[in-house]
C-alpha cells in the first residue's frame, strides 16, 4: 500500500474540492449531483467499458470526502455508485451492467439499498424478507427500515433470503426492485435529522419480479452481500472524515480571528490543543480508510473487511469529537445558523450508528481479529 497519495489522487482531490467550494454549504443537491456526474466523479469507481472512470473505491472515497469537507456531502454516493454499482459491476449479468452502470455513472439514474429490518438490524442471518420461486418469477415479501433516498431512486437493491435446495437453509440474495413495482410501497420516517436524503420504511407484499431481477449467483450468498457492505463502510468513513474536516476548518478560522484580551483565542492551548488532537484523529482515520480502500480495490475482500470496519469506527469517533470541539470553540456562535455547525451535532452521530454500530464493529474485531469467543 502506498504511504503517500499519487499525483493523480492529489489532482482529483483538488478538483473535487474546487467543485464543492463552488456549491458551498447551501448547496442544491440535484444540481451538485448533476455537476459531479458531468465531471465523471459519480462513476469514477465504475468500469470504463460501462461509462465509468475505471478507478475504484479509493477514488470514490476521495470524491465524497472532499465534497463533505466543502460542506456539501452527497450521501447517495455511499449507496448508488459505491454499493449498488459495485455489486452489479462484480456480479451482475451483462444485461444488468448495460442497463444500470452507464446510468449510475452519468447520474441519470440512482439506486437505493435495502438491508436493514425492524427486528434484524443489519444482521443478514436474521433477515426475514424472503424470495420464493413462482415459475420463472420471484415473489419477494418483507419489510425494511431506515432506507435512504428511496424517493430519489429508480430502483432499490433489496437483500432477501432464498432457500438453499441442498440444505433447506435460507441464504442472502440480492434483487433489483423497480420503484413502481406492484406491491412495493414506502412510508417516510419522520426523522429529527434534516437532510436532503430522506429515510423510509419499505413494505414488499408479494412483489413479483422476473428471473433477471436476481443479481449474481443464487448460491453465492454472503460473498455478494459483503461485496457491497465493505464499500459502504469505507464510504461512510469518507463521509465522516469530510464532515469532521468541514467543522474543524470553521473552528480554526474562528480561533484565528476571534480576539479576546488582545490575543486570538487560538493562541491559548486550551483552544489550540483540542483542535490539534481532532485533526490528528481525522488524519489517522483517513489512513485506515485509505488502507481499506486499497485492499478492496486489490481484491482482498477478507483484509478489506477488517480494515473497512476499523476505518468506519475510527472515522465515526473522530468526526463526533471534531464536531463537538468545533462547536465548543465557537461557544454560543457554534449553535447559530450563521456558522452552520449546530446541525452537524446530530449528523455526526450517524457515523457512529450507521450502517453498523460501533459496538458491532468492536464485536467483529474481537471475534475475527483477536480470536475471542462470541458474546452472542
């Protein structure tokens, strides 16, 4: 793994940063999505043969991080090109690739991702959404919650379970469900967090899908699922790091300019040191994110799984601390609309909670890395 960024990555970072700064904190999500697509940023991780940039999650994470650092993150990048685009690129049929990848890359179509359930969370072993064969068709039944951007998406990649004909056990499978499929309904969840991308509860009531709605091999199970979940964790880390950097930049600017008793408040170690520590934490989290992306792009799914979980954990913690310290640095001004930090107090918590909680990551590391016995 390279220890420093390539010139290509530095150039990408600078170009995306410039785009983000042009849009700023009061950005129009649709316009930014369109502009990012025209510049090739949305599909930078997708194969060139299907209209993408031919890069990987390393490049896509740079795009999301820099947009976040400019105050205008695009949450659907975590879902549409990173999860859905990656899964289809790796496991989809040629027809699925032709149908979806060019449109995901140019931003004309988007996809949502549905795994979380009311009683299972993200535990794929307890998912109750099931698919059963009816002739050559599939019938999909179940519920999903906290699914982002379904109202914006042309289809949702749904994680269901099918019965293994050899063992009788249920195994996870992925299905493309069009937004207008009969029996597929959504209900918006009233969230305290205000964001462009809304959250929904989905109901699938015997949704009839053609055979080609299944993505990949029916028997591949967890392999295909985690092909999407590892990029999700890496991109969530990028989202968190970008948010933390944005908050920290506002606090640093304020600490330089705000003068009390003839000295900038940033000259006092009680202000300067916590901000320096927040910067260090964000930089360390970025290194783990870059390692995870490098391993994933190199095809090391096992190594990427560990690193992606660690990166998501580190970035979530660093983001929360950076936002908290930034608000604290500004005092009362940190809670005003003018400085745009107060809303990040709630938003930063998302990086700790979703798409997998920090406690479940600690479980993963203790079991998979340290070899300790399971607690559940």
